[in-house]
């Protein structure tokens, strides 16, 4: 996967969030029409039980972890190999971390795979990345499905190759009833683009200006059924959010590690969780109203 830091790119059964995003709108069962595609996909999703994430004062691990996967290119250069070599190594890191989340009880994992700005990379690198996404979806899908992982993709799909759009639609439809966790792949994703698309959807739906509030805007995000991330991890030592989950990360804790993404493993994930557990989360209240996660 590419390093989205220089312009680079949400996962579990249908869930409600906690913290400031609790109780947000979620789509009802039935026909769901995906937005932002030239080839509109209509699918039927069966209703699922909605697990309630533990409050931070109870749970010792975050419910939703989001990762800005940075450092693939640097990792490859250190080995005198092309960037594509680092991106392929990054795919293996996603698999390690995803199963580490399953082991630790983290229910939702969002990964920043390709940003709306990544199209500006060299054409050969972008083509190689698209091939890698196509291969990875085909190769890993059966195992994800067998492990009960629901797959969702956040981003502007209409700009992706037709083959990848078909794979995404199939993966989302076939895993819609899986309840062991969620992998949210942010592909051709940008936080600002998501907000623009949400506003466009609001306007198209005929909502009056006086009816627009945080709840109605949230309802028009790519996957409003997912809870806000509790913890955002950024690898490779960069200290910026890079247009990732701008709306959803309002109260997320942030952990930065010097580890390059292809080297990131379950031990690094555990260190990030331990750091998170030492935090006192504040949701805009006074310090005495803060909630410890440890």
C-alpha cells in the first residue's frame, strides 16, 4: 500500500459509535444504493445485531483503530528496490495487523490505502498500485470471508478501474452479514472529498438549510454506520493527519511511531494500544469530566 503522507489514501458489522459520535444514523436493512459511482451498485443487506462498543471506562482496547500507513517508499529505498516492492510488503503488514486486531479484540480497522492525491504519483507507480489492489482483493477475499470479517471500502469509486469496482461490490455484498470485525479500506479516499460528497448528497436529498446539523451531515458520509475511530496510528514518524477521516477523527487519540509501515507488526500495535491505555480522553469537557481508558 502507498504511503499517503505526501498526499496518499473505514471495518465490523453494522455498528453504532461511542463517545461524541454515539447514536449516529445508520441505514435500515433493505436496498442500499452506493453513492459516487458511475456504475451504481444496488444490493440487499440483511439486518444484523448491533453490538454496543464498551465505554472507554470499561474497555481497555480501542474499538476502532485507523492507520495512516506511511513509509513504504522509504522502506524500499533502504533496500535499493523500487517503490512497488515496498507497497507489496505493506500489504503483508496489513494482514498481520488485521489479525492482530482480531486477537486483541479491536472490532474495526480502517486503513488509508490510496488517497485522492495519490493520482499525482508517477503513472507507472499508480498502475502498479491498481494491479496490486486487484490482486490483493482476489487473493485475500476468501480468507477474510472465512474469518467472518466484513469488508467495506470508503472513497470515490467512480474514478477506480471497472474491475476493481466490481471486486469491491462483490466483496461488500458477500461479507455484509459477517459479524467478527470490519476492515474498512480507504481507497481513492480524501477527508475533504468525503465532506464535499456528503454536502452534495445533502443538497440532492432536498434537506433544507435549517435542518442541517452534525447528525444529518454524518448520515451522508461514506459509511455512517461505522463508529468514529478511537485511535489513529501513523507510521514512519510523520506528525500530520494527511486528509484522513477529518470529520470522524475529531476526538481520536493519535499515536505516531518511527516504524516504517512494512516493518509494523503486532508488537508495534500492542505498543500503540498501551500508549492509548495511558491516555485520559477528553471530549470537550472539563478535565474532571474526562474519562480514563486505562
